[in-house]
C-alpha cells in the first residue's frame, strides 16, 4: 500500500468550485493509481503526517520546511502551483509578475506534467517496495555427517 498526503493551499483561494474540483481531480487520480490519500489543510506551523510521498499545492508547498533535515522525505515532496514546483505556464507568468491578487484560473488546472510527476513517484515507490519485499533465496543448512 502506498500512502500520500495532499496538502492544500491558501484557504482564501481554495473555496471556489474551481479549486475544489482541482483538488478532487488530483485525489481521484492518486486513488486510481492505488494510493491511499490523506488530506492536510496545511495550517500554519504544522507538519503533515508521515506518508510515502506528499503532494502540496501553492501555500501548502511551504510544508517542505518540515523535511529540511530529512532529505529522503524531502525527495518525496511534490510541489504544484509554486514557483519551485510544477505550474501551468499562465500560473508561472503570474508568479513571475509578482503573484499579486487572486491567482489565475490556471492555478487550479491539473496539468499533464503534474500527473506525470505523481505517476513517476508512485512507480518509484512501488519499485522500492517490491525490492524491500523480496524474500532472499533460502540457503540450505550444511549437514555434518555426525549430526542427525
């Protein structure tokens, strides 16, 4: 079983149907890949619960600070709608212009690159889990003639 935490963005901007639909699309996509998803509101001064990987949106990307001293977990932190993460080109232009006011509608578009990032992370984790679940070959005990 693979677990993920989806960390929401700024509560001021995620109350719209567009944002709700975006979040639901991401969650359903991950569940379709066999991932058990936990939602995290990304409240200030909090860290998400332990998971195999994390998907954060916009302000939720700040939760990466929870893993500053944990490079293995930080490597499993995917950022959407953030200048250091995966953005729609119009969203990136908004950031480049200073990210003033309300984000563009494209801030809430589940892009092909975002889907690919999740698919790659899930495949990576599955590969690691299958290696760690392999049973080593059975080794026969040596028989000494004098022991029966």
